[in-house]
C-alpha cells in the first residue's frame, strides 16, 4: 500500500519534449487512469514511474521517497503490458514465479503463492502450459497473475485490455475493478478507451501533447470538463459545441440558437439560469457545450426546460437510444431521444434542452468559463 | 552505486567486441594506408615517401591486367549469375515436382570452399585428360576447349567456375523473394487477363528491385574478394593473365617482399569496395530507421 | 504456397510443351551443377592407368579406395608426407573454438545493442557492419605483424583470433536482426521482475535463440572451414589449415601427378561442410539470405 507523487516531471528525447511538467498525487489505494489519444505520452509516463525510462526533470516519489535513481526492481512495482510480455520459453507457473525467484523467494513459498494467485484468477489448470498455447484472455490473466503474485506497492497497467475482443474486454474490466476493490492497491492504469477510464477510475488524468489537461474524478470530468479537448474526448457520442452569443431578452439572459424548422432558418432564444454570472458575459461570443443526452424529446421531459422545434436530418438507432442529427447554430448536432419518440428523417420534432447542465467555453482559449 | 554499474553493463559488454573491430579493422586500415605511403619493402618502414608506391603500382602491367581482369570478371560473373539465378528461381516457382531436390543440387556448391571448386574445374578443363581429351577420344576430333591455358581466355574460366559456385545462392535469394510477393496482386493480374510471362516480367520481377540490389552487392563483394578460386584454378596464369587484385596483393606482399606496393593495391581494393558498399549500407540503415 | 496453378493458365498442348521445356531446362542445369562432383568422385575411385586412359566421364572399372587412404595419411604436402590428416585436425581445432567464441560474442553484443539502446549503439553497429565488407587484403599486413608481436604467428591459435575478429561483424548482424524482432516489453517485464542484464540474457534471450544460433554456427563454420586467404597468409608448414594443405598438395609440381589422390583430397576437404549442408540445408539457406538482406 503506497502513495505515489509526481512533481513537475518532464521527459525529453533529445530536443523533443514528450512530457511537460506533470504533477499528480495518488492516494493510498487509489486507481488513477491516464487517458489520452495515441502518442500523447501515456506509456512514457508509466515507464518513468516504473523506472524503465529516465526522468528528465522533476521527481517521482513512492511513499514520499524520491525514486528517480532507484532501479525498477527496487521500486516494488509491478506492470502489466499491452502485449502481456509473457516469457515464451517458460510455462505459466514459471512466468508467474519468475519475479519471486529473482527476489530469492524459496521454492515452496513460490509454489504456494503461485497456486493461490492462479486460483484467484482461475488459471490453475493452465500452470504447465506455455504462453503460445493460451488464448488471448488466458494470457491476459497470466500477465495479471505475474503482477499480483509479488504483492507490490503499486500496480501499473499499460493498455492491458486493448488486445482483447469487445466482449472479453468488458469481462476483464469487471475483474480488474473487483481486484482493485478487494486488494485496495494503488494502481495507475493507462488507456485510450474513455469507457474503460470512466468505469474503472477513482480519478482520471487526461493527457494531451504531454500536458495534463485535467485531473479529477470521472463525474467531474464528465460534467465540468476543464476545456473543450476534455469535453470532446470523454463521452460518446461527443459533446456538441455550438458557437453562440450571450444575449438578453426581456429580463432573461440566454443565447440565440439558429435552428432549421420546416425548411426555414429560425432564431430561437434559449434562456439560461444563473443570471448573475452570465450577466458579465453579455454580448460575448462563447461556445455552448451541450451533451447529446441534454437534448431529448419533449414528451415526458421536465416542465421548466427550454424547448425548440427543428428538422431532423439523420436518424441513427443504437438500440437503447436513437440519435437524431439536427442543425443547431449552423452545426450538425446530436440529440439523444428514446426510440419510441424518434421521428423519421426529414420530419421535424420538438426537443427539450436541459441547458442548465451545459458548459460554456471561451472560443479563443477553449477553457471552461465557470 | 551498484545500480550505476548495472546501468553501464551493456556498454561494458559491447566494449570488447567493439574495441576488437576498432583496432583490427579500422586501426589496421589506417596502418595499411600509412604503409602505402612509405618505402616499405620486406619490412615496414615508417618514413613517409609520398605517392611513389601508387605511381609504381599504376605503371605495372601486372596491376593493369589484374585490375582490368577484375572488371571483366566481376561484370560477367554478376550478370551471368543473376540471369541464371533468376531464371532458375522463376522456373522453380512453377510448381515443380522435385523442387526440394533441385534446390539442394543448385545450392550445394555454395557450401564448398573455392579451393575445392577450383580443383574440380581445373581437373575437368585440363586439355590433356579433361573434357577436351574426352570428347576427342569419342571421335569429335575438332572439339577444343583449352581456355584454361589460353592467356586471353583463362579469366573466363574463372568466371565459369565462380558462376557455378554462386548462381545457386542467387537462386535461393530470388526464390525466397518470389515466395513473399503479395499473392493478391498476382491474382488481380490474372483476373485482368495478363499472361504468365507478362505477370513475371511486368509485375513480379520489377517489384523485386531490392533483391536485385542485394544480389548485386553481395556478388560484387564476392568478386572483389575473389582470391582462392584463381589460386586453385589457374594459379593466376598462364603467366599473370588471370590474376585479380587480391592475388596481386598477395604476390607482392608475401612472395616479392614489396609490402609498400601490396599495401597500395590493398587500398585500391578498399576504395573499390567502399564505392559500392557505403551507399548501399547507408541506404539500408536509413531505410530501416524510417521503416 | 500460392494456388496459382488453379488459376487459368495457358491451355492444352502449349501447356504441355511449356512444362516440358521447364523441366528440361531445370534438368540441364542440375547436370551442370552435378557434373564436377560426379567427375571428382569417380576420378577419386579410379587408378592412375584408368585416368590416363582419358575416359573422364565413365564410371570407374572397380572401386579403388587406395587414393582415399593415401590422401588421408600418406600424400606429400611440401616435404612432409603425412597426408591430410594433421591438417584436418588443424582445421577442426581452429574452426570449433573460433565458431563458438564468435557466435557467443555476436549474440551478447547483438543483445546489448538491440535491447539497451544506449547512446552510440547505432554508430557502433554501423561500424561493425561495415567491418564485414572490407576486402581482407587491407588488414592482412598489419595482422601478420600483430600475430608476430603476440607470439602466435603461424599457430592455430593465431588463426582462431583472426577468425573470431573478422567473424564478429557477421555474427553480431545475425543476432541483432533476430533480437530486433523479440519485443522490448519482454526485457522490460523481466527488469521489473528483478532480473539484471546477464540474467535476462541467460534466462530469456538465450532460450529464445536456438534458431539463430544454428544459423550462425553453420554460417561461421562454413566460412572458417573454407577460408584460404588467412590460412595461406598467416601459416606455413605444420600449422596450415586443410584448404591450404589441399592447395599445396594439388599444386605440387614434383613427381607424377596423382589425380585420383588430388580428387580424394578435395573431397575430404569438402566433406564436413557438405555434410552440414545436407543435414541442415534449411538453416544454411537462411544464413545466406540473412547475411545478404541486411539491416
Ligand atoms: N525513444 C524515443 N525517441 C523519441 N521519441 C520517442 C521515443 N519513444 C517515444 N517517443 C515519442 O514520445 C511520444 C509518446 O510516446 P508514448 O509511447 O508514451 O505514447 P502513448 O501515449 O503510450 O501512445 P499509445 O497509445 O500509442 O501507446 C510519441 O510521440 C513518440 O513518438
Ligand atoms: Mg503506449
């Protein structure tokens, strides 16, 4: 059980800056997900925590002790790789016990530990096989077993599920979550799959171009994204971004939305609450970020929501919900409605806008305007 | 402290091999280069003497013969070996029944030393008891094949034996490349109605440019280093009609105590190899980095 | 591999003539490749009178193995009439250690260069690679001097050193290209598991290496066994390797030429590498192509 602190850590390859001034603090037993698109430096950061890459600037501490110059084997960490990196020449049992052997654990003790971990992961019947004789899911379990058996202070996962098919991925995700709950270990988990991140994480750190964009709980990242990148990255389908101007109508402050209704362009005023903060923005151009589920059918919507009517261009049923593509403020926007209420493409229907949960972003800096 | 040492281990392990190469290859090249600018005869002397050894070298008919032989030999050897190797590879690629056995037969000369090859061909081609005598004794009185003792033709005998030895290797190279050509492209061409010949000439062979290049480089490297084959087959003769630069260098250095000229000729060989190998290796290493 | 034969090809008669021509060409070439072997083998079993009779391509009247005996233990090489036996032993005691040492060094160097990409690793590799392709004439002179200084001139040990040094580039190249395809994550995982440089080499890399070890050993053995230049340049008399002795035997100009002994001697010299080729031809070919398609 341990805490992990990263202070202003940076990484350069020659003159290329891959990571810039990363700071975060993990509490004991916390599972933090590093989320970001390909090439943003997630693996590099993980390798730095593990000690497989040197740290160019700043420091990393485990339990308060600086580990910058400590060899990986002495950091008491375990890592699960995307490719699993199972030793092809060793049996499953050997794979799991190799780390113990290197640390001088005695044979009987090793066997005992391997057996208990294998039982926990339900791979005890595979112990004498070679990795080549295992399925993808089984390899994944062995890789987990190799990490678990040492009971390290910190677990590192580098996209451990990305080589599995969709169904297995969901299953293993649940297992990792269960494991974390029962072990209460500190874990860093790298992924570029936002669903994995949302479901697993205690907190998520979103990386882009080597910089942390936001480090917060999944709920906060979803509802109060720090900037448009985060807002667009998390949630599927993505948040709609509508360029609007804050205006006043009567004594209400709100925004004008251009909509397409029965073939004609119409301007509708959507009032917003929170008047005192908004009044400072009066007349400014902002980006209104509104998630698809905040635009829904008029029927059985709450009473005090703003309403608008517009033409539906495309209809995409996804099963549980149906996505309607409509034009708002000149942009293709997605609304999420229940399948019973969806109209046919080309027709028009009424939508309720839960604008109180929408976010406003600065169009220049793309930062959230609180 | 121990961690520091452990971090340096890879370098420490590479160091001995690297030092060996540094001294025994690059150091020695510099040494030879230096000696080629001295008056060294039987023993190396270290007083610089300008380009005299090179002037002497270029004025020697023996070197002239050796160096122009190299070009005759190398170009014929490379072209013929590539043609034969390529032909055999394409033919073997036609679902031949005994492919395995034929491949074994075509390639076995590559396992043999050039000295053995030279011995065998020398025996077959000697005019008094070899093929010539054999065909004459069968009643083909006019049959004549005495190139091995003909000073204008003996270098071509070396070409024949060298092609015999190395063409199977070119075959193996091409065959493995043919087998890795994308089969979808070939199927698409069939569906477009292209004939077998057209497919080979128009699609497959042109796509094997890199293999041609490798074959060319390897063969030219073999050609420039060729030494033993000449020793065993013609002894450089008649006279010095079939010597190659490698033989020239050996003769000067070890037989005639002309170390300076030997060194100068070695440097000329190095320059010839470098002119071919450096661009090739450079592009190979480059290509790897980008690929 | 391909199912090209199931695709529509040429039809009918033309197809049969085409197939016939293909097989004919292949057969002619097979004869060309085999002819020297046949002539050498059959000559080695003939007696001198029969050879002088001039029937080069005919089978021997009776199988006479005396030439083989003589070549092995009696033929005169220079002034010593010991046959090839001592030289065969020289070649063995030269090749075996040289092959093993250069293979081992190549493997650990290749491992360090691929799995620990320290600064300068690429330059080191390029320099080693280019070292494979120099014409050895350019190092012979200083090598002769150095062997003298080290006190191993004209010895088998001297030749071992020479072959190790000039084989290193190739063995490193082979292993490097092989280890590049082994995932780096394996080494990272083992590092985290607590294994160090040598332990990872010993417990993980080496157990994965047998295919490339076989290829390298065969390649090196063929190269070293068949070498003539180094043997001829650095040894004389009793320290000569087999190829040099064979050449001396054949080019001896004194006395009657015993062609049958010459041919038997040539076959003795070729036997070990031919044996390896026939037993492990697959690996032999792989070595050739690996040595040519670089990087
Ligand atoms: N040895 C290196 N030299 C130079 N640049 C490197 C090196 N290793 C990685 N990089 C660069 O660092 C950046 C981050 O790489 P990293 O592997 O951490 O990405 P990642 O976020 O894990 O991506 P992915 O999701 O694809 O695994 C990339 O742009 C990569 O090109
Ligand atoms: Mg990664």
